[in-house]
C-alpha cells in the first residue's frame, strides 16, 4: 500500500502549512512492490510540494460562474496542471469531483445566494485552489458577483454581440492594457506609451477598438487576430495628464469609429474635437466647445446624428450637444455641475433619444450636499429628475440603457458605489456591498442577455474589479 508522510507548521502571517511528500512501500505482492519501486524511481531526486488542506494551497485557479437560468449555474476555471482532479465546493460543502475544467451545478433553489470554490488535487495532495465566486440564481435577485480581474486603474468596458466582455485600463508605467474577460485569459499591452484613461468599443464586425491619449497625442488601436495595431490620430491632442482628459469613443450606423477629445487651438482654453475614421483617413470636426468629456460622453443615433455631453472647464455646467447641419447646438444645459470630474456619460434609448446623468451641487455652492441628476429628451422636450442626494461631494457616474430602463452607477467622494434604476417611473438605489475598497472610476455595460456588467477600480490596491448581476 502507499502512504504519504509529511510535516509542516503554520508560519507567521498565515504562511501556508506545507509538507514534503515522501513515499514508502509496505508489504503486498510482487507486482505492487514493482509498481512502488518504479514510482519511487520516477520521483528520484524530486521534491514534490503538497499542502495539507485545500485552504493552504496557493490561489492560482481563476474561477468564474454564470447563471444559465433560475436553477442552473455554469462553473468554469483555469487549469492548475495536468492529471489533476478538481473538487467543487458549494457554500462550504464538497458537491463534486471532476477531471475537467467546467461543471454545471443543478438543480439549485431559485432566489438563493450560493458561493463556490474549486481546489485541485493530485496523488500527492492538494496543489492549488481558486477564488470564491458568489451568485444569486434568481433573475430578480439584487445579488452582485464581484471579482478582481486585473491590476490597473480607470477601466472602461464593452460587451460584444456574443456577450463577451472586453476591458481597457491604465497600468501606469506599463501604459494602456486590454483584457478579454474569461478563464485563462491575461491582460495584453495595447500601447506602453498610453496615458490616463481609455475608452473601448466593439464595432459591428466584432473588432475591438481602444482610444487613448499618449505622449504622441490621440491614439487609436484595434486588435487583429494576434496583435494590436495603433496609429496616431491627432498629434495636437492634449496629452492625458489626468484621467478626466477623456477621450470618448462611439460607433455610428456606418460602423466607423468616432473619438471626442481635447485639442489646443490657440484660444485661452482647449476645445473639443470629434474625429471620424472614413475610407481615406481621419477627418476632424472642430466643435469650438471648451470643456471635458469622459469615455461615454459621445453617442451616435441610428440616423447618424452625433451627440456629445460635456462639463465646462471650471465644472460649473453640464451640457448635451447635438451636431446639426449648421454646427453644434446646445440641446440642454444645467448649471451648478460638479467642480471636478470628467464629462457626463451619455446613452441613447431604443428610439435614439439622448439621456445623461451627472452630479449637481446644491445652491449655495458652499454646501457639501450634492444631488445625482438625470435628464432625458422626449416628445415634449427635456425632463430633469433627481435620483439621489448625498451629504458629500459626488464624484463619478456611469450610464447604460436596458430597454426602456435607465441604469446608473454613482461614486461619492468616499469612493462608495451605488446602483440606480428607474422602473415603473420610480427610481430605486442599491449600495454595492463587498466592494473591497474605495473606487475612483466606474463604467457600465449591459450584455445581450440583460446582465449588468460594471467595472471599477479599487484605489488602495490599484486593481480593476468586475461586478455582474442579472437584471
């Protein structure tokens, strides 16, 4: 018979208790002894580290969970090596042992919260473990699944037609990075010279585009079959010294990318430019508008009309602009906007009508109270609503439309995230629990399956987190 003998102590600060496996053969038939000796010969000169419990093993497995319906969840995880068995744990109890990298957990109880972990084991002992993933199975649940996906700051998100999630973010001295979220996938460098915040989108053909600023000016990158290709759009664009320098990226019905950004034009303040890629190259629309934009401040409706949302340079107003034949028209404006932050995010409903949200200071401007505001264009004109009020300064907003239902995510001055929805004419708000640290930037997208996908950064640890929830 085989016996694994080992020893190990608990180190300082939770150092995993390791044991070194040694083998011995005891008794048995000649065939068993021969097999034992062959195994020992194969291990000769090797020292195999194993761990006494799954919790002691290194967390090197990446686990993801996706609700297929109210009673079924699909689990997928990355490989920890060859020839391993994987133990699936649900809510602290082992429920399956499999040899593959995926498993369907069913039937589950609708409307409940479940948490899973996976651990890998060989004949010598525990080898690796995964992160914990929690999910509510009921489509009506308010449970968010939050997971760390990368190291970086100021993320932007896009969802393609197949429901795959694409992120871009800033990695400091490493520049602008990209990640297609999924088991076994790692961040890729888009441009080591990239600065500040990026904006990401997927065109109707499935090509991923990233717009960002660099020391060479405004840059635009696309992902080919195996690598990224980048070009300088405008060398006169202001370099991205801060995250709220933009730019914003959007696609029209012609599938051509459009980028809004700031450029010095000889006036006292930088003005905004909208660049459009056509068959010949980039053409530039000098808007003459001074102000700031964010990654979602640009949108194009089905008729090709371009919309732009801005805050002015001093942070005293929020404005929605429409491109008409005669030039840029101020469609709607509101004073007492935040004193800091990027341009407000803009979204179009199914009919192409614009909606945008922003933080607005209360009068007099010396008070700390701010309100989260929402404005939308309708048949009778623009309507302005109050979504939320906080006792501190507001910071950031992300907006997306889910059919006729608007969804907003807000960040207050303390870095706390709240999710807001207007259903049946009434706004409701939900704090994002287990956020894991103060946030400074957030972006929101809704997939073809209706899932809400929110990415944000955790300021203290410098990481990008993904929060997902069914609507």
